[in-house]
C-alpha cells in the first residue's frame, strides 16, 4: 500500500465519506417517509379537527392541497425529488415552508446543544482527567460517585429540580423561555439575558454527558498512564506537565471524542425533553408539536436535518480522531 | 462459583444489588402495602406529605403518591427488563449474523445499525410510540427497537474475536451445523459481556420509559414514575412532592442497576470492563 | 321576525352610538398589553383557520359586522345598524363609514359580499353552512350589504361575529388561491390592531391601526402575545406581571383559585357566553352496551359530576343538565335529573342484563383519551375510577391528535370525551350533534355517536326556521326533554374558562365573545 501523506489521507477519506453521506441521506429520507407514513391518522382530519368544525369539502380541499390524495409511491418520489433539490416541503399546519420553520428554530437548539456539548466535554474531561491522575484518592471517589449519580438522573427531572430550587424557591433564574421579550436591551445586555435563561437548560442537558465523559476520561487516563510509551517517556526523563499534556491527554482524549461524536444524536434527543421543560423555542419542541399534530413535512424535514447534522458530526469526529491519534492514519488508508 | 464469591466482595456492586433487591421487594409487596389502587382518589387534592395518612402526600386528584411510587416500581422494572430483553434479542441476532458471516452481510447489517444510530434514539422512540399508540407492549418493543445497536456491535465484535478460535474450527471439522456452532460454541463464550451490557440497558430503558411517560407517551393505564413526574411538572409550585419522590425513585433504581451491572462486569470480564468504563 | 323584535334590533343598533361617546370620556390613550397565546397559531387569518388561538389573536386583526353581548343579543360591529324584512328573508346591514384595511385601502360592502360568499364558503366550514342559506348577497352602495335568504333562518343574525364571518380584503384575495396567498403572512384586516412582527416560537406583536374607524380607538398602543408552551411558566408570567391577561386554558384550572387571591388581578368567567363550552362523555351509540338507553342512563348516574367539577376542574365548571348550556338561549332546566347514585346505575345495568361475572366485572370498554391536555387526561382517570365502582373496566387508550380525530371521525371508538361550543344558538351549535342528517363518517364535530331520532330531527329542523321566539322555546324545551331521556351522550360539565387580567386594564371583557373580541375599547388606567 502506498503510504500517503496525512493530509491526502484525510482528504480522500473525507471524499469517500461525503459520497457515503449522500447515499445515507437518501436512505434516511426513504426510511423516514415510510416510518412516518406508517402512522395511523390522517393529517387532513387533524387540520379539520382543529378548526372546531369540519365537513367533507374541507377534508377534500386539504387532501388535495397537500397531495395526500395521490398514491404513496408518487408521494415518496416527489418527496425524494424535492430532497435532492434541498426543498424540504411545506407544512400542513403552519402553512409555511418547512425549511423556514426548521431554520428559525435551529439557532436556539444549536445554542442549547452546542453549549451543553462543549461544557460537558470541557468540564467532563477536566474532572475525569483530574480524577484519573488522582486515582484512588478521596477526590477520585467523590468525582466517581458524583458522575454515577448524574448518570442515573433523568434529564427532565433534573431540569424540574433546578426550576424548583433556583426559580421557585430562590427566584434567581428565569424558569422558562429564551429571553425577556419586549424590553429594550443593548446587545451585551441581551446576550447576558439569554445567557441567564440558558443556564438551567444547559446544566440539565449537559449533566448526563458530563458524567459520561468524566468517567471515560478517568479510565482512559488510567489506561494510558500504564502504557509503554508513557513509561518510555518517563524513562527518558520527561516529567510532570509535559507528560500529562503532551502525551497522556492527547491519547486519553481519543475514546472520549469517539463517544462524544456517537452521542451527538442522543444529545439532540435530550434537547426535545429539555426544550419541553424550559419552554425553549427550538427544534425539539417543534419536533414534539409536529408529531402530535402529524405534521408530516415538518417531521420529515427535522429528521432529515437532524440526521445530516449527526452524520456531519460523526464525520468531524473521524477527522479529529485522525488528527489527535497519529497511529490511526496509515491504517485507515 | 468463584464469580459469585468475588461479586460478594465487590462493594459498589453489592450496594447496587441490595438497593435493587429493595426496589424489587417494594414492587412485589405494592398490592399488599397499598391495597387501594394508586389511581383511587383517597384524599383532598394536593395533600402535603405526612398529612391525612399519606406518607408522600397526595396528587392533583388526591391520589396517594406513595402508592404510585410503589406501583411505579413494578412498571419500571417490567418495562426495563422486558425492553432490555427485546433489545438483546434483536442486537444479538443481528450482531451474531454480522460477526459470524462477515463480508457483504456484515457490511449491510452494520450500515443498517449505523442508520439506526444516526436518528436520535429518543426522537425515534417518540415517533414509534406515537405511531403505534402507547401501550405496555408498544413501549417495550419501541425501547427494544432503539436500544439494540450497542448490543449488536458488541456481539459482532465478540463473534469476530471468537470465530477463528480452535474450538470453533474443531466444531466445523466435525461437521456441526451453523446454528449449533453459533448457539452451542460461540454464544456461550460471548455471553458474559452481553449480559453485562444488557443489564446496563435495563437502566437506560427505565430512563427512556420515564422520559416517554413524562412527555405523555406512556401507557395511560399504568401508574409509572415518569407519568407521575409529568403530572407533577405543571404543579411544581403547588406540590413539589408530586415530582420529587418519583424522580428520586428513578434515580435510585437506575443507580442501583448501574452499580450492579458494573460490579457484574468487573467480576465476569475484567477485560471488557476496563475497555468500556 | 315580528315588529317588536325588529324594533329591538334597531334600538340595539342605535344604543351603541351614545354609549360609544360616553365611554370615550375617561379613557387614556397609550399603553402595552402583554398577554399569552397558546398554543402558537399556525397562521393569523381567521377566515382560513378557526383554532382557538388563531381566533383570539385574529379577533384583534379581523372584524365582522356584529358583536354579541353576554345575553347573546347582536351589537354593532362594522355594521352600525341593520334591518330585517318582516318575512325574515332580507337582511340589510349599514356599515360604518371610513373603515379601512391595514394596507390603507377602504373596506366597503363589496369586501363583505366577497368575504362571505366567495372566501368563507370556500374555506370556513361553519360559515359555509350559514351562507349556504343565502340566495343572493348584494352591495347596492359602498355602505350597504343586503343578504336574501332562501328560506327563513332564525339565527342568521347570530352568524356575524368575528370568528364566524371575518371580513378579508377583496383586492388582495380576488382571483387568487386563497390559502396560498403570500399576503396571508401579513394578515391584513380592518381590526383596531395590525400585525407588526411575528417571531415564531416567541411572540406576536400587534400595534394600533392608525386608520381605525371608531374615534380614538384603539386606546392601547400595542398588544404582545407571548408564546409560552409550558403552563407552569404561564402561571408564573401572570403572577410576576410579565403578562397582564390570560384566557381560555392558558392557566390550568387548579391555578385559577390562587389568582383570585392576588389583589391586582381580576378573575372572571364572563366572556364565554357565545361559545359556552359544553363537555360530555361521548358513547358510540352503535356498539353494545352503549346502544342501550339504560346503559347510557346508568352512565349519567355513576359519574359524580360535582366531584368531577371540583377535583379535575377545581370548581371552574358547572354540572350540565342536558344538551343546551345554561348560558345559551332556549336553555330549559326543567328536565329529568340524574343524581349521582351507584345504586341506580347498578339497577339499570342489572335491568338491561349487564350483570357482573364472578369477579364482579360487567364489561370492558375502551376510552380514547383526547390528546388536548392534562385536564382531559385527569378526567379520563376520573371516569375510569367511576366506572370501576359499578364493575365496568374502562381501559384508557392514549393517542395523538391525528389518532383521536381519526378514531372519533370514523366512529372507530367506544367512548371518549368531547367538547363543543354552543355558538350562541342551538340551531348553530347544538343541533349538529344530534340530528341524523349530520351523521357523516369522517367528519369531526358531527353526530359522531350516531344518535338518530326522527322526532328530534323534526324539532330541530322546525326550530331553525321558526322566527317566533316563544315557539322556538317550546320546540327546544321539547327537544331537551327527549334528549335528556335518551342520553345520546352523557353531558358532564359546562366548562367555565377564566379570563384573568390586571385591574389596570378596563373594558377587557365587554361582550359574549370575551377574549376573541377586538380590544379596540380596552384601555389602561
């Protein structure tokens, strides 16, 4: 096998992954469509039902308007055709293009999930590394117990308990929402206002992942510390920080990054619950509302976007993986 | 029986086991301890804990929260165990086929597994339960259907590891059938890590069920912890006890299962255990 | 319509003018009203969507010809007066001058005719039925609209509230695909408030329509509807003053009592007279044992409806006596009463042969829980316990909105709960549930339980075309007696939703339309 340069390897890999990505997206689109359409319930009925009055003409109009009167195969074909053109369709209920709906909700969800993800990764790995380096001490035990408890806590319940303590009892933090509306704030004040609203949702969402990453990092550090190259480095006379930062952390991070990438999807799932608890105006709530109302195009659009986001995150994780773990590069080609 | 003995010496594993046993006992004696249905309205709405003979207080309709927590243990354990079993059956089947046959079959099955992992498990679970209407059976099958991928990957890895071992080849030489080899030789050797991960899947299944019930997608005929928290969410200002106690019940149960599972893992297969945790 | 009523209608029309002037005296301009909209409406054009939140918000943007008082008598809306010909076939409305749409174009009788006869008949199921009775609608001059009916229709004057007949601009919709018109996003109506901004998932911002035709109105500068999906958060927002008005189910029933104690807030159950939400346990009359009248009567006996009102609705409800709400015209309380009695229920069940088996179980019935919020869930749980007392297992079936609509619409259910508005007149809001001509598969809010009684059909039909009020009362009293005996559905409660508002705001609840009203007259002191 020709040994390629690092960059070329990564480039090739990225290309083949992108090709895979497109195939997978179409597959997911089909899967989504079949799954969502397997559901009982006629969207026209729902829309009519919500009007508080209904008659055959209304149902017929609605079915025609949204192409529900056509055979499934035709609906699927036209759906896939639109997916290729990146047209996510039109919402039954909201009477707006799905892309608009998803895009206007996406920032709030990204803010929530990305902040939670970064915090969990940063704090989790730091705590985990500290615990790992201090393995066997009281500090280690405390961290371990704490992460075990967090790992067993239902996300939504944690959110509720935070509301109970910090909003209901202490009155320190706003219990819901994204920002205080209808007050004129400077950009900085507004950012602070949003940040204040963000604290509890992010904490609830991050907690479980923080626990996972901390545990992973801890055992990873312990494992790496026992490996030969660290012993070699120590034998060479390298000590203290240079070993910890130069070798151990970099190597110990590999499994954490892998898991973190794999959990991007789960994080988004958690956002659905958290957005419900905190009335956070993001994609998670949109998903749940759309589901209850059988708003197929919105559901299909969200699933597709989420799937793409997750695949892209996985791809990025792969790339980071290659970058932090040089041993992997040759093997991959 | 070395395993049993070393488990008995495993402190956190034992803590987990004991707590878990307590939860199981509560689940079993619930109908005796609380002969009146947990749905029965026995007091004034929002009775605080300790008043009116209600240890953990009353809910919106004046139902006994303590009875609910006790009956909820049954629901959580049944759903947790049954759906972990479902996940194990699906995961082991797919992982075994994939790992044993390898090649194109492996490629296709693993792509499918990836596909399932791509869609966020909870969102998929919401979709499935809503699609087929929430009931005990649909919830179990749904949680099974979204929880199998890690088990499939694990089983596949174990099968890949064991497939070329001497005892498998010996069996092949003796002309034993594929099914016999898989069930009789490979699976028994792969079973302990699978059991460990399955036991941990029980914990995530309980969490998943509680989240579904919390969102109003539980079986409306079952008094479950997630349902109770969901019912208590909007009244958290009036009645904190409605959401605090069932939540603690989930936390304690899940924690106990995790401790037990990890203890099991340490004892049964230190190799996998170190890699996973 | 007789002379006396005709005069009354004219008086009602005339009375509003001096009233308008006196009102204007102590009122100040300015101020912001923060309130809640829940759930977020899909769009604001009330002509195309009649969900409650759409109507609440759209009521500020779109107006109709009339308003209705708490007594359900018509009051001037965009029509300052009206006349009904003695034969009850010709309705002539005189519009206020200088009404303009939010885009500055004048609103004339042409817009009214176009809206009622072209747009609403296409897009609005209720209005479609109402205006199907119109033989011709004309606009002889810009301020006059004349409707000629095919035959007399007693509640025709009750068809012009802002939820049933919102007026949309002809110049925007003529010749277009109404539902897909790009200007739907702008929501252009004639109401006192116009849409300034709609931040999805966050809030809808309405500001005053400067060209509003009533002098000095609207008094408020702006109304902000905040979208707060979580009910605990909504309660908190009201409590800490973030919002100053809540309506319908914004506040959960158990919280309503709490706000009565809060000094700066006014809690009222007025303002729902036109809708008079009427709730019942719906039983599919086609399936055994619900096909037996005695079973349905037993159901009336076995539900402790007082306890239901107290425990599930925390007192925000009144026990219903029959098909017509006590808040609606032609209500008659002199009907058979079903008291809470397990014994009577058991006796009826025994009599019809539905005896308990060895385990004390008489039957198992599936109950579809309507997916419209917590109180429906709690009510289902309450019913289950009630039925258990007579040995009937009620199995709750959870479903989503689509599933519920499909099951009930297609008659694929045994029991469920339903809630319908009375719409100001039994001919509009009550008959639809019981007449056999409205047994229509696939259609919600029709006679889904499949009750059929030729006598009831005849009484409802006659009452709808009878103009004499006394005669109508006779017919409706008779219909109530028959229905209460037959129990096609088990009426449970008249829900009394609250409107809770900051006392600094005046005139908040001034009509029977309540929070759907235009709010042009609301002011802040």
